């Protein structure tokens, strides 16, 4: 056992003061026609939770894990996997996610890396079978190794591009083998540091070619995994091509890939892009592109991807309202791409972080369901747009309006009536629910 001191985490209700219990996440409780488990589809990530040791650009690792001897051996990789599945079962989380290189060591050649990865994938398959836990998504690490310092799919060197393709090909295969429901593409080094040395147009063309090749190979091997691009504006690269949800959607439409890819939104990336926490989730969802969520949170005083567990009930309420409105996350989930602070060095902290995150999204779900059922906010919004429900406004929505018909209508209607946006009232109403 990797965590002998941690019991199985149970739902104990809102009055519970036991930090190792759920107060709001009651997995089989039905909310608006689905269980809480079905709405939330929680997932644990292998990289932060099992490879993150608290190192930052200024300091060495702070955390020691007794299940990790810090070697690059296969035995050690398997020990970490044992710990991960024990944690999944104890937290009662149904899904997990990984990068090729965080579950399995990198060998001295591609063949050797793939061989080791195959052995690890067999091990993961056994663990999945034993526990019933499923794979939400796998992804390829095209950003840590020095060969990718100038990018993977947007590298100016074709050999490196091919290397990135080989890793992506392998991930599509192993994801299929493990029944993974999505494959994620996060382009941390797909972008530029200087416009002087960069042919932006060629790089974007190459990125589109890479995505096309991934889609074709997925189809070829009979995988039905949903393909997801994860936007982020910067970090590690100064400017990343997948800046935010709208940029990615525009990119997909430009290159004719809009039917093949959706987005995996990480709110900490959204706030790095200068938007509100829920903005990208909202925009992606309303345009039909929201595939999955990396449900973390940033710190407003630190300008980077701090990957914290979300503790803000208002934010989780707004996010879960959007999730309910689109009928759930379907193949996606709420993936904890989150890490504990480097000062939180005990194993127990890893559990507490996840329990807090799970409970805050569960509470957000309960709040959102009440907001939707009471229908106060949505009715006010509907009323705000009422002039588009009839007459000239309706012709705009139907696509039959012209500038001439607009001009004729405006002249007849005269000066528009002033209508309050009532923002303070909306904010007051939201606060009744949180
Ligand atoms: C980094 C990203 C990364 C992706 C997977 O900022 O969030 O962890 O989710 O490559
Ligand atoms: Ni992420
Ligand atoms: Ni991130």
C-alpha cells in the first residue's frame, strides 16, 4: 500500500468537519436527471500528482514520496502507477490522464522508448481492469526534451517534426488500446519567441498538417477518441498559436478541421490570456466546441500557470451551469490538472487538494442546478433580448434582414429606448446561490 494512513473517502454531508470526507460530492445522487458522477466525470492527472515534486524556477524539489525512489527505472514507474490507482480508488475518481513520458521513461532511442511504453501500457491495462478506472485521455509530451526547444509540430526542422509525429502516432495507438475517450494536444512550444527568426505562416500550416495527420491516423486504426486542442496563450513560449478558445476555433475553421477537433479548456490558461475564469468554457460551449475541462485555477497575484485546485465556489457554479446547459461533458471530464503548493509536502496534502477540488465542483453543480431550475437569471437575460424575438429583430436572427430593411425600421422606430443592464442585480442574485 502506498498510502496506508489514508482511508477510502466517503460522502459525509455538509455538516462534516472531517477533511478526509466529501461534504457535497455524493456520487450517485441525481441532480437534474443525471448522477453527480455523470455530470462531473472527475479525473486525476499523473504528471502533477505523481511526477511533480515541488521544483520551481528558483528552487529544487521539496517533496519526497516513499513510493518513488527517484530513479528512471521501470520498477519505479510501476510503483508510481500502483500509487496512482490506489489514490483513484480511495478518492473514488473514475478517470485518469497521462503524458507518454510521465508514465514511462524515455529510452536512448525512439524504439526503446516505445518498447518501454508498451510494457507500461500493459501494466495500466491490468490496473484499469482490476479497479474499473478508465482513461479520460492520453497526450504526448512535445515540450520537455531539448529536441523540442524550437517546437514539435511547428519546429523549423522537418526531422524534429517527424519525431513529434511518431510520438503522436504512438499515443493514438496506446490511447485506443486503453479505451481512452479523448486525445489531447497542448502546444506549449508551438509558437514563437521572436518574429525575426520565425515564418509564422509556414509554422501554422505545419501545425494544421500535423492535426490532419493525427485525425487521419485515428480514423485509420478505428479509434473513435475525441480529439482536443488545449489553448494557452503563453508559458513556456512567449506567443503560442493556440492562444485561447476563440483563436483555436478560428484556426480550426481556417484549416477546415472544425468537424474533427474540440477544445480542452483549462481556466488557468484562460485567465493568463486576460479573460475571466469561465470565459473560454462559455465561448467554447456556446459555439459547440467544449470537449473537456482541466479544472484548475490560477492566483491573481502570480502571473503564471500555478495549477491550483479551485476553491472559489462562484467560479465552479458558473462553470457547472455551462456544463449543465450543454447537457454534460459527454466524452470529456473535469480533469484535475492541479498541483499542491511546494510547501505542502505530505502525502495527505495530495488527497486534501483533490477532495477540496471535487467538493467545490460538486457544490457548484448543486448551485447551478438551483439557478437553472429557478430560472430567474435566464428569464432576465431572455427579456433583455426580447426585441429580437419579433418583428425586425426576428428577421436579423433568421438571416433575412438587409441594411435597407434595418434603415427603414430605424427611421420609423426613432431613438432607441434606454434599458438598464442591471449588472448589480444579477450579481446580487448570483450571490443568493453560492
Ligand atoms: C500545461 C498544460 C498541460 C496539458 C497537457 O500548462 O496544462 O498540462 O494539460 O499537456
Ligand atoms: Ni492542462
Ligand atoms: Ni496548464
